[in-house]
C-alpha cells in the first residue's frame, strides 16, 4: 500500500508540473515572413534572407527534334550529315534544362550584379563507319565514354556554362555576350543557325560600358579569342587528300594566344528600335611551318571585322512586330561572319549526271588566313548579312520569315596556294584554270510558334540551305577512301549542294 500510494502521488506531481509548463507556451506561433519581395529590379526578385542582396531564379526546359540533319540547329553540311547515306541520321533530338541565377545589390558605387546560366543537355548521337557512337554531347559530363555500354545512361549528356559574369561600376568581368554582337545575334527570327553576324555564344572578357543617357551607350572590350573568335589558320603545305576532301585547305596551324580581340561598340536604343555599329581587331598568330620550332613561322597579322545593325519595332502590321537586319564585313577575322556555332569546313554529297563520276560533292572552307612554308599569312575576306521579320497574329500565334547569306573570298596569292594543293593532291580535272575556292553559303526559312498558355510554346520551323561553290562547271576531283563516312575512293563531280531541314520544339519557361 505504501508503494502504491507513493507512485500515485509522484504521478500527480509530474502531471501538475507538466500542466504548469504547457500553460506557459503560446497556443499558436505567429507566422514569420521568411522571404521578402524585392521590387527594385523588376518582377521575380526576392531578398536573400538576412542580406540586402536580391536574387531571381529562372530558366527553361526544352525538347527539340530536327529532321534531315545530323546537328541540333544546323544543316547537314559536313561529316556524317553531309555524307547523306546510311550513316546519316534522319532525325536528331535534344533535351535541355536551363537554370539562370541573377543577383543584385545596391551600393554607393551603383548596382553590383552577378549572373550565371547553367545548362544540362542530352543529344542524340550517331555512328561512324566503324560502328562507334559519336556526338552524344558527352564532352563535359558523362557516365561512360562514347561507344561503350552505359553511354546513354541516366547520368549521360553534357553540362554547359553559358554565362558567368560580374558587373560593377560599368565594368563586366567574365563570360558574357560579345560586345560585337547584336541583341538577336544570328537569330533575327529563327532558331536555325544563320551566317552574317558575330554570333550568340558568350565569351570571357573585360568590358567597360559608358551610358550617355537617352538610350546611347558605348562599350570597349578585350575578349578571349580562343575557339570563339578563330576559324582556322591554314598551312597549305600540310594539306592532305583526306583534309581537302572535308574542306580543310591545309593543316590547322593556330598558335597560342598573344592578344585578346579588341572590340568597340556604339548602340542607340529607342522606342522605335535599335541601331548599332561594332568593330573588332583580331590577331592571327600562327604556329610553325613544320613539326618543330626550328622550322620557323610566319609573322603575326592583324585582321578586323565591322558590323552595322538595325531593329525596327512596333510596325504598322501589328503590336510587337519587328524587323531585324545585320550586315558584316571581315578580313582575317571570319568568325565574326561564320560564328562558332557554325562549321567553317563543308563537304556535302549528292547525286550526279556526269559520266564517270560516282557522286557529286560540294567542298568549301572558311579560314582566317592561309600560308605555305616560308611565306607570310594571306588574310581571308568574308561578308554577309542576316534578316528576319517577326509578326504576331494574335496573343497565341506568331510567325517569322528570315534569311542569311555569307561569302568567302580568297585573294590571288591564297587561291594559288589552295589550287596548287587541289590540282596535285585531288587531281582537279579542270586544272588551275578551273579552280576557285571562293564560295557562298545561304539559308532561308520560316517559323511559326503557338503559345497556348503563358510561358509554354510549341514551334515548327522549316529552313532551306544552299552551298554555292565556285569551281568550274564539270570539274571533278579524285577523293580517297573515307571510312568514317563510308565514302569510297572515287571520282566526284564538284557541284552546288542544298538541304531542307524541319525543326520542332516544345519549351516551358519559368
């Protein structure tokens, strides 16, 4: 009885104590606003908790399918696509997740901004003549090497960094849009890659932009030329039959960087549209004539590019309608016309009616310069334009028509170098008299987009591409066996080529 009485009294004391403590607690905690809207920089910004920095997250998810090409957004103009045989894909697919991070902080020096854009992509691959998987976007982030079991696993694909820059007091540091390019770059009304502009792809740089008010700005930039700003520097003395067959008019003899590309831009932004003028200086720094440094080298030679662009907005044809126009001229700086999302070598195959020829082929190559052993660089000239007209039928439907054209021209000395290689290495049937490595490249098309709800769009785009080579009519070359694209060693007619590409896209922005 004594033990039972002690347990009862002890339990009552514990319950009494617990009840007293519970009575001291609030019945319901007051809600706390952990995320605060930042209205300083437009919609979508929030304060990072505990700081005065605002952040905005955005991006998109897209799924693309393209027909009659081996590339995401380009024509079947070289390699497996240009072969147009059983190794060429009839369709390609792309899935991409894009994430954009924008942070801004107000300071006594103005707004400090950082911006990055990261993409995860998965592309269709292909198979070369050896049955090896190629081109599945596995260069940066992959579960297994291309061509091995597991290359298509869940972790496959590629990781890309489009933008990564800091802006402070008028300066931009990092990977941002080239100051040469226009706001629409090579996309005046399209997704397909067009020549005739400096291109969209961002590039590492240090830039200062002065804002004079009334929509007038001027930018001065030093940007990294590696990959982004160089097509090729061709040592024609190193030309091979295999290389010439692909449009590579000699060994690619680019040396290390010595100077960044220097760019200046003036832009006028108004309610009616935009006007822009851009210039760029590009150092062509070659490697050696031979296999080691004792063989000597050509001197550096500076090239340049100039661009004019205009955009006209709010046309009488409808609200939001626009026309975008760009024209560019280069000498020794061909990437400012044939941008780095395009190839600079072309080899497209087709049919022929010429007796004794196995097939026809269009061969062309763009370069920054060409040279031969013991001689200096000869700069390559290019010029071109692109344009697009964009029309909104209603809030849910829009269409555009667009086109781009570019020309590559070699001077007399450079033609002598290239043609000498063609005659002696590929047995050009018309000889030096019928040889002309100049060419034109063009694409025209139309695009229609349906937006059933905000930030969700479905696009269909049809593009016709043309390669206009300048070799004399009836010219033939003898090409070697190219096992990677299953082309036999045979006589081929040199002939203009073309293609028709259908592009479909579904995209959700956020």
